[in-house]
C-alpha cells in the first residue's frame, strides 16, 4: 500500500533527524551549553536563558484543541509562511519537482518554490468570473513532477472562497499524485466550514492555519500545519529544533483561553460588519468600478486609477496595497478592514479621488 510519504524527497526520508538535549523540569541542565542565569528583567515563566522545547508540545496541544485536530496531526510553525517553506523543501527536489498555484494568490508560494529551485506551474483564476478557480484545469495542469498544489481559500488577495465541491474534486483527482495544501489563513472571517473534514478523508490533504489575523498575534508568528501524522513526523525532522521562541509560546497560550477568545470572536464579528459597510460605501465612489466579494478581513477594490487612489489614502496617512507585478490586478487595491474610525477616515480621504476619463 502506497503512503503519502512516497511523494516526499527520498533523500530527506533517509536523513537522520537532529536529536536535541533532553529537558526535565526538576533537573539541572548541564547538557545544552546554556547560561545558568536569567537575564535581568526576564519575567518569562520558563526562562529565556534556557532553550525552548525542540517542539512546543504544550502549545501544540492547545492548538489541536482550538482547531479540533489531533496533536499527532499538527506541527506548530512560525506563521503559515514557515509551513509553506518546509512543505516545499520537504517534497520538492530542486530542479526536478514543482508546485502548482492559482494566481493572483499569496506570493510566498512562488517565492519559496524559487528559493528551493522548484518549478511553478500556474493556472490563473478567472478574472471574468470574480477570480473563480477552475478545478478541471488545475487537475489537467498537475503533471508528473507536480508535488504540491496550493489552494488559498479565502484567497489572498482576491478575498473569495473556493467552493467546497471544487476543492474536493481536486483532492479526489490528485490522490496519490500530489499534496493538496489548503491555506485557510483567513478562514475565521468566512461563513463556510473549514476543510478539516477533507484532511480526515484524504491522507494527501494538508491544511494551513494562523493566529496572525483572527487572534491579533501577527507579531508572535504562530501558525499550524495540519496533516497526516506521518507527514507531521517527517516535516518535524526537516525543521530545526527550538524554532518557536519562549515568549511567543507563552503569549499564544494566554491568547487561547476562553476570555481572550471571546474578545477575538467579538472583533471578528465587527470586522465582518465593517467589511460589508465598506464594500457598500466604496461602490458609491466614482473612482471605484468594482468591489469583489470577500470572505477575508480585507476587500479587493478595482479602481479607475489605483495609484491615485492609493496616493489619496497616503495623504491621510493610510497605507493600502497595490499589485504592480500582477497584471490582473493592475487597477486594483487591497484594503484591510480596520477599526470603524480608521475606515471612516479612509472613506473621507478617497471620496474626492479624480481620474482622467479616456473613454
């Protein structure tokens, strides 16, 4: 019976992982070449003079409960970006294997593939259909050396979710051929269910999650990779030990308690309301030609002059995102949904944007 690890780099499967020094709370540590003293002002529970655990097991347990996954299925990463990196390094041989992406999408897939020397196959989203994904084209384009297909849902930067039947069709067709990585970095802002049930049904499905947006912890860099236990064990051997720092672990654990999560849920609900309000307000602006449907904490807005639109926002000390390297988004700006007063300030700033009518 074949295993999902048959898709992984064979030389890495044979590589012996690094073994970190043992840690036991009641023992004096003379086995890891650490300083025996805390730095003055170190208020951390564990002590910053001591290495963090090779893998943050307490945090893994908390995240597994939060995401309704088993601990054996979860690898803690520094944001979902590190998860993308370790997946490509673990499954793509430089100069031989590749990934498939559906642009416009999160550009780190392309970048990490380039760093690894992996080929990038592109199946663009349909601009005429609100950047919809064509599942049949994805399956046809995934060749013999395509090891990973990345699906971002809700997609960044377009904001739309990929319908579940299309994702499932891709998972079904690529079983035994490639990993299907579903990036759910913005899932908490959508109304649809997570694709976790697909992970339970298919051993080659991987989910990416992050606390950067929904729990306001972008600075703590906490992500999660959810996959089959054998994939987690393999990737854990690819990642070096001690990657997740002690302060981040303690901050994230405190953010995952019930009272803190209640505040996060209230803020997510407010962002959804503001997203709807902003979308309606943008459509009333002469400089705006389209607001794309969004299930994320941002809106993609097509304008008559994206540079002028962004400059008007900058004059009010507000930064919004342009995409000069992406032809399909040449006239678009991506706008994060902010606090109500920040959104009001943006609307006021761009209300008078002028453009040259060349029709």
